[in-house]
């Protein structure tokens, strides 16, 4: 389950003096509070969504939402906001920062993997495992057992999987038995370029 939703937190409290309450029609000071709403997932703030202002009459204790206030009081609120702006705190964006960091790390790891595989395909070693796309829904792997000059002696895995992530499950020693083949380094490099070999694991 994914827990997501919105929450609100108090950003600022203050007061507006010398205003006429629209309820009791008394000239009063009104206390106000500004709340910031933000979206969250698993209770981690993602980003702010809106601000809500409520005001209370000191005399009759009637509470008003900003939209319910007369224009004369709204004008004083706007002047107050110009003098003392209410900004969303940085922590309300923390989820975005986490997502950006994860994306950045993913891009970094992907680039590192590509660099490593480019080296592995040029300079194969005994024990390298080539992840192979048999068809759109079938994947397997082959292990390099021996290298003689330009030739690679491989043992194919006895099993296939219907997902690329399933390679790790079948890549165990007992699954490499008697399905042997010999390929040149160029043939292996061509298979990698065409993405028939879609990944290389070096332990």
C-alpha cells in the first residue's frame, strides 16, 4: 500500500489592528494564522500545495476564512504579507530532494555500469556471465569458462526466465552443465552491440 495525502502546518501567526469585524461590527484587532498545506507520501513531505489564512475576532471570537473577509481587511492582510512574506519552509520540499537524489544516483550507477560493461566486452575474463535475450519474453545467460586467443568457450545456462530480473535467480553454478558453445570475441561484441547480450556480470 502507498500512503499519500495532504497535511497542513502552521507557518505564521500575527494580528491586524483597527479593523471592523464583519460579524459583531466592532472595531477590533483580529488574530490570524497562516497554514501551509503540502502533499506527502509515507508521511514524507513532497511539495507544498497551498496556503490557508484564517482570522479570529478578538471580541466575538468568530473565525473567518480569508475569502469570507471584506475587502478592507483583505487589503490590510496584503500589506502585511508584503512587509512580512510567508514562505514555504524548505523541509516541505524534502521528498522532491530525495527523489532527485535517487534519480541522480540511478543515472550515475547506470553510467558506471555502461562504462564497466564497455571494458568487460573488450577484455573478457573467465567467469564473466553474459545475460542474453532469447526473445521478447525469454532470457538466459552464458558463462565464460575458457579464453584462448580470440575464442571464448562458453557454457549456456540450462534455464530461461521471462524477466530480465530473473537472471540472478538462475545464475547459479549447478545450472551450467553440458550446453557448450564457442564464439569469437567479435561475435560476442556484435551480440552486445545488437543488445542480444543486454548485460554483463563480473564477480
